[in-house]
C-alpha cells in the first residue's frame, strides 16, 4: 500500500516538474482512499507557502470539513521543511510517509527532526525511504536541467 500511494504522490511531483516547479508531490489518504492531492506551486503562485504538503492539507481539511486529519496518512516525495512539518503536526496527521530526505532544508530527520525532538501535543508517526530512488531521480533530473538552462541563458 505504501508504494501505491507514493506512486500517486510521484504523479503530483511530475505535474510540478512540467510546470517548472520543484517536483514535490503529496497525497493524503483516509480509509485507503486518496482524499487530497497536490504539488508545489511556489513559483507559479509567487507564494512561499504553496508547498505540496500545505496545499494537500488545505484540500483534505476542506473535504473532511475539519482541520483535524487524525485518521489520515500523508505521502510526500520529499522530506518536509520546518513549515510543512509544523503544519502536519498542527493538522494532526496520523502518519507520514516520506520518499527521500532533504539534506538542505529537511525537518523530519535530516537537518533536524520537528516530529521527534520537541514535546508537541501531537506525535506524527513517520517512515522514510518509500520509493526513494524514484523520488530522488525526479529531483536530480529537475535540478540538472535547471542548472543547464541557467548556463545557456547566462
């Protein structure tokens, strides 16, 4: 099941890639069904808060008519940043599945661990490395192409 839903998150990451956004995708699952899906829109919306995780939380909350996502799982292709990790805790997401770690801005175990190192009133279970190679590959390809296009345009 973990791989099935991470593949759905990867579909969202590909949508971001095609929009020249950092290719991160997220889906939220409740009772074995995807109830929300999103991808990064930070560049196109010119808004630093338009991360896949935040957008997915907003959609899931609207669908469930509640800010509490206690019985939900989130699948995200890249380790959440501090903003997104905080939102995941605040939304009371039950379990988080992460594709690959972010060794520059990750806040779920790589740079710091917001999910474990602080005594918040809600604990999010999490698991890393779901379809790690696929999640890394799309990011590596994106940034390689971005660097190449910057050299051409300079």
